């Protein structure tokens, strides 16, 4: 247990920060998972926001954030290309 006044305050602040970071980390993992399962424009936008916020807060590294966003975007375009194309009658 902290003894000094400043150490007690630091412990309180650390607990608040830890709770906030854990909340953001769970949100990050959930949104990325949803986007991987169902790659749509809406999901991709939401996941990108959360990934950027996690990188800004220091929860993940900025290069990891860029890599995740790139892979999610690529998955969205690959699913779109692999969909069967309809032939229009002339």
C-alpha cells in the first residue's frame, strides 16, 4: 500500500487509467473481430476509428494499427471481388 499522499493519488489515477484502457482494449478487439467476420463499409469505418483511438492512447503500436486497418480493408475488397458477377442481358 502507498504511504505518501502523492503515492496514494498515483494509485487512484492508475486504477482509473487501467479501467479506461481495458475498456478501450475490449472495444478494439470486439470491433476488429466483428469486421473480420462481416466486412462491410460500416464495420470497417467503426473498426478504423477504434483502432486509431487505441493507437493514440498507446494501447497498441501505431504500426500495428496500420497493419490491422490495411488487412481489414484488403479483406473487404477481396470479399467484394470474389462475389459472383451478374451478367446483364443485352
